[in-house]
C-alpha cells in the first residue's frame, strides 16, 4: 500500500510499516529476507570439481547462493545430502530447474562417452578420472553459453544477510579431486576438450508457463 497512487494512503501505510519495524526491531534488510526462498535437490556431499562447477554455474545464472548439507533421514535410516539454492522470488526454482536439465544431459553424455571413446579403458580408477575430466570440460562448455545474473547491490546484501543470520556456521570446502598417473592425465586432456566441445552444443531451454520454451541463456541475461 505504500506504493499506492493515493499519496495520503501511501504515506499512512509507510508510516505504519515503519512503526511495526521499530516495534519488532526489524531493518529493511530483515523485511527483504522474507522474500527469499530455497529449493533443494539430492546431491553428493563430496562433489567432484565438475559437480561443484555445475552447482556454481546454475546458482550464478539466477543470482542465487548455494550450499550442501547432510541430514539424517528417519524414514530410510540413512544420511542424505542435498544441494540448496537460495535466492529471491522464483530464482531458486529456476536454478534448480537448470540444474536438473543440465544434470540429465550430462549423465547421458557421460554414459555415451564411456561406452564409445572410453570403452577399452579397463582400470576403474583411470576410467573415472577420464570421465570426470570429460564432464568438467562439458560443464565449462555450457558455462560459456550462460550469462550470470549479478542482481542489484541491495539484493546481494539481502542474500548475504540471510545466509549470515540463518547459516552462520557454513564453511567453504574444496571439491574432491582424484589422483592419476602422468600418462592418464595426458590422455585426459583430450577427454576434457571433447567434453568442452560437446558441452557447447548442449540444449539449454527453460519451460515457461503459458509460453513457448525459451533458450535458458536468454533468461539468464535478466539484467
């Protein structure tokens, strides 16, 4: 109501809102935090570099913060880990959707590459190392297509405040890396560039209710 075209009504609404904020010791940032939502998906607690980059890319594309946690599930009697996207309005939902779409395409590309280019690799640790390098290249290829959404300074401050207040004990953690011999690393360089080339051809489309599908990279360029 403080944005009403009726000046008297708008002034009264703003005055009452400010009085309530004083009564409950709320700042404007506190109020803005109520606009923040979260979405989560199952995820590994110790991601590889390509998995961490995919999360980072989807979060930045929609101006979201992101974190990984693990909690005990009493229904399955197992610890479950999840990746959370945190942002204003519907942005976490869009980030989660992008993560889903790209994850499915990457799993398919990874499986195809394993069964073709790497079908003769018998040593499991060498296979996984080379597959991970292919996947890292694939994600970086997709990353070139997406414009990060920075948002306004006020939005960034609101997100920072929300994360600091709700999750004060979050810690940064480096992705889990694998070791390999010099020979395997040299072979994996080709896998990386093959992934990079294939990732650049990924189909990035975002379903929009009541409209035709639009390229995700255009939706990411929201500023």
